[in-house]
């Protein structure tokens, strides 16, 4: 093999704060997804009151909406773009070969994401791979222009919403009639009872097609929410932050930490007070304001998480506490797919069939146990191997050779 061919990044070459943040993002993602895996969001409120401490669970649900929902996918998206920036800069002198290899890497991720989405409609890998291909087109854009492109894509959905306001009555009549919410998540073509019954009593084939149904509605929901533009805007924001050395310099700013927290919380709470839906075309200007505030809260809270963790790990106590997330972050792909696997086994009817049978608090307890097991497993695995199991397969296929998974001296 010639020396100018792209090579996998060695463990010693990795930036620790990025692995810590990836590990932290995985913590949040399981707490965001657990309501879907457990069926909590699909259960009619009246049924939830029969199986759980409904008021306590709803307080936890509201808390997660403020500190978790949207924020950790945003963090993961930013880190994905940062990863591309680091690899591209490292291989810029041989960019042609690198981009060929990187596109193959993205194509493999697309296949992984496609297969994953067939069993879990909440998959993020498929979208990441697609927007990763688009991100490549912006690789040589200057930093000052990157932030402008990011803002354009983030704000473009709101321009569409404003242009559609004169037709709000037509759009409202074309959509399903508004009704009192009987569950946190409802589909216009399927009752919540039918969704839960399929998960609890359906065959594997029934559950497969229900998952496809939910997946289709998720991607359809990205149209009124502007999700496709926002995805790209957040990717470009991550690429911009990497281009200005944000993760090695800016996170130490106390002013940025305080500002991002205040703006993030104010925007999030204001959005909750106004109320609205990100997955419907706007019927009033207030709904557009809701979407704008929700996005602002999502991004600024994400910046707060980055800055606060970056400052905490500068202290000896913080460094000791967060170092346990480094192996989790280094094995992000394996751990992310492991979360899906174990949650499906626990909750779906071909496993322990707990879906729709326990509340959000017990589900959170299960999520914590899974996270603890992932921290322990990741530490043990990386003592003996350079990469996580799925990371190793991904790298080997990317570089079209069997990458050595063991440390040189073992």
C-alpha cells in the first residue's frame, strides 16, 4: 500500500473533547428515543393513567422536551460535520483520493442506515449519509460564507412558511381536522389504539410494516417542518465551527456559555408557552414564531452543552468524570445500533413485550442501565481493540482491506 492513500485515524490522533461530546450525545439520544421504543408517546392518555404515575411521568416528559428533544440530534449532526472537516483537512494534499474514500464511507453508512431504518423508524444514519454527500460540495467554502449558507438553510423554511400564510385556510382544510390530542404522537391515517395493538400483538411482518409506516410519516413530516433544509443548515454550522477552531478555542468562553444557556432556555420556554407544531404548515404567524423559537432553543442549548462540557473537562474533577464517555464516543456507531437492538428486545412483542406496559420513569431506569452497560463494555472492548466492532467493519469495507483491529503490541 502506498503511503499517500487515506488511512483510518489512529486512537492517539483523536480529539478527546469530540469523543466526550459524542458519548454525551448518545446519552441524550436514548432518552429521546425511549418514549417511542416503550410506546409511551403512542399510548392514549387515559390508558397511561392506568399503568403509571401519569403526573410524574408527564413532568419527566416535559423536562426531556426542554433539555433533550432536538438538542442531541443537533449535537450529533454538528459532530458529524466536524469529523468530515478534520479528515478533509488532514488529507487536503491528496483530496481526490480522500474524497473517493470518503464517498465510499458515506455510501456504506447509507446502507447501514437504510437497513437500520427498516427495523427502527427513528434512524438518523440514513439522513446523515445523504446530507454528508451534500456537505462535501461546501468543503472549500470560506468560513465567513459557511455561516451565511448555514443561516440561509436554517431560515429558508420560515420564508416558505411566511409565503404560505395567505393559503393557511386551504392548507388547514386539506389536512386532517384538528382534534383534542389523545396521545403525544398521533398519525392521521391510524388510530393510537391500532398502533399500540400492532406493537403488542402483531406479527413480525405487521410490526415491520408499521415501522415503515412510521418511517414514511417521519420523512413526510420533514416537509412542513423544513427538516431537510435545517439538517443541511446544522451540518454547515458544524463545518463552520470546526473551521474556526471552535472546539479547541471558543468553548472556553464563559460569556458564550452563559449567553447560550440564557438564549437557549428563553427560546425553548417561549416556544412552549406559545405552543404549536413543527410538523404542520403554519395557520398563524404565531405558529411560525413557535418554529423559529424552537429551532433557536435547539441550537443554543446545543452550544451550551458543548461549551459547558468543554469547560468542565478543563478541571481535574471534570476530566475524571467525563473521561468515561471517551470510549463510548469512540464506539458511537456500535453503541447507537446496540441501543436500538436492546430496546427492541426489551419492548417489542417478540422480546419481553413491555411496550405500552410501563411508564416513562421505569423506562428511564432501563435506559440508564443500558448506558451504564455501554460505558463498561466500551471501556473493556477498547482495552483490547483499536476500534469498536461495527467501526472496524465499516473501516475495513471503506479502505477495502482488513484493518488491524488489535493494538500493535497485542
